[in-house]
């Protein structure tokens, strides 16, 4: 009412004849002092209302809202973690697992069909390793176990990437299962690399190395996605899983080595295989050179790779090789390997010992020439 009165008093009146007004008694108009008092009360009331809102509470509410937003965005580090290209850790696990699934499926097919593996690096050593006693665990082909492991990680990664958690489990349990799977695979790969370096010294298996690389990549992908703080909470579980996997593999290999099935069932008499290929000037010169420097080839009469190695040299050159038969009396239960082969610690056939270097498996002529120091300048290139 007072503000309207002041507005009316300050606004100019239009030019018009001023009507006669009846005199107003002086006591009905507010005085200047009353107007100031009323205005001051209004300002004081407004200040009190603002003080009651407590700006510190507004700041606390804003801080809580920011905390809630940040915590919701970081509540799932594995699902939200991604690299610069926006690919989540789940997608990386699915992709790496898919590559491993293709590789192990191929090796499983070769194992079940008794086919030779194409080995781009290492010559025939891939086949020797894949056909050895270490290529199965409790009678189950190792590639088949790897195929199921990679397949599980692939399917699990695809489901988690789409927020489709299997068996109605929550995300934390799904992440722990994925971490346990990749930890077990990494522990198994580490043990296989140990076997490869100790039992197959000098051998090379590109499939084994690729599988180990994929397993370690899966393991470190999940480790990075979890973060250091979360990993510290489950490091004990990882160590237990890794130890359990290594113990199972070690027990399986010790059992298979102590009681070999082949020695209990087979009774092979010594026999010779005819070499049909003719020797070339190159193979004759290489065989003479290997004999002159004391290079030895250790083999067994029933070993197909040994026969292929001799066929590579041809009839005349194969006779010049210093070949050591490790089972001259046949292969049957209770028979032992020849002393010369036992002293050389031969564990697979064929095995070359050239200038103190051990080469396991069938070797290419170019590799034998390189290790022995034989010069190929006077001969045509090897095919």
C-alpha cells in the first residue's frame, strides 16, 4: 500500500484541470518518518528470510550432487574403462579370446586327426611339441582345453560388453569370474613356457608363443581395468588359482611320465626304412661337413620325423651322417634308452647336437648349415 502510494506521488499527472478536492485531515496521511520506518522493516524482513536459507547448506547440497555423479560414473571401472578409441575392456577380452579360440580350434583339429601342423617358424618342432606327452592333461588334449577356455572368455566378454550378465549375477561377481579365468590361463601359459624352455631346449613353437601372448594380454587387460586398489583385495584369490592350476598340470605330467602307456602296450622290433630320394651335391657336401665337425643326429627307428630328416639328405648323404639309434634293441616294456642318448639327455627325436648346440626336431638344411658353419655360396639356394 505504501509503495503504491509512493508511485502515485512520484508519477507526473497529465495536464488537465485540477478538480477540487475536499480537504483531507492531516492525521490521515503518513509522515516521512513513518514511511522510512516501514521501508526499513521491509528490508529487515527480506534479510532475515535470506539468512534463514543458510548458504552453507546450498554448498553442501551441490557438493553431494557432484559426489553422487562422480561415484555413479566410476562405480563400474571395468565396464566404463576404455582406451582412446572407446573400446571397453570387455570388448578387448572378447576380441583376444576370439583369436585364441580360432588358434586352439585349429590345433584341436590337428590333434584329433593326427595331422602335421604347419609351423612357419621352427620347422618340424611344432609337430614334435604338439605330439609330445606334454600336449595332454589327464588324457585330454591340451588344445581342446584351451579351446574351451578361450571360448568361455569370448562369450563372457560379449555378454558383459552388452550389460547382459549371465545367470542373473551382478556385475561385481561377473568381473571376478572373468579375472579368475584370465588369471588361471596366464598361470598355465607361464608353466607351459617353463616346460618349453627346459624340456624342449632349442625348440620353437609359434603356436605356443601366440597362445601365451594372448593369455598374458587377457590377464593384463583385466588387471588394468580393475585398478590397483581393487586388485589388492583379490590378490590372494589370484595366487590360489594360479597355484592350483600349476599343481594340477605338474601332477598330470608327473603321472604320465612315470607310467607311460606306450611302454606298457607296445612291443616294437627294430626295423629300417628305405630312403628313396637321391642325394644332391649340396646334401652330400653338407653331410660330409657335419661328420667332419662331430655333429650327431639322435633318433629312433620308429620316429617318422627322423625318417623324413634322412629323406631330406637322400640315400648317399644319409649314410655319411653320424646317426645314433637310441633304441637299437627295440621298443617295449622295461627297455631303456641307449646309454649314449641318456648321457646326452635326449628327450625327443630327432635331436641334433652341433658344436655343443642342441636342436630339437626336424631341421631345415639351411638351419643345419648355419649352425655348423657350412657356407652355401657355391651351391644353389635351398628351396
